[in-house]
């Protein structure tokens, strides 16, 4: 009945793949050197904080907004004009 969606993936060159692997390895080296430069207590606290953050589930969707609420507030200085009924009229003398 339903066809599977076709997935289009970008093709990357051999050079680009090798560069990414080299970058990832270099980042691991830098991270391990940085962790090694920290005091032991600080490194353990940091590792515990990272593990706690990774073990948390992803944040859920934002709560539903009330009807008629704009999805994004206007930028300062770009607020919509009030309707004619809301505008104050000049009193006549």
C-alpha cells in the first residue's frame, strides 16, 4: 500500500571521510589531554556531570500554546498595529 520514503544521502569523497576520521581522532586526543590536565576531583566531577546529562531523556515537545497566540513574538519595534477600535480617538471640542 505505502511505499517507503526514498532517502537521499550525500556522497562524500574518500579524502573527506579520511579527514573526518583524522579530526575525530585529534579531538579525542585533545579531550584526553585536557582531562589529564585537570585535578582528579574536578575530572571525576566533570565525567559524572557528562554521564548524568547523557543519561537524561531528550526534552519533550514544548507545551501547547493557547489558541490565537502567535508562534513567535514580534521583534522589538515591529509590533502589529492595534485595531481601529483599540486606538484612542481624538476628543472633539
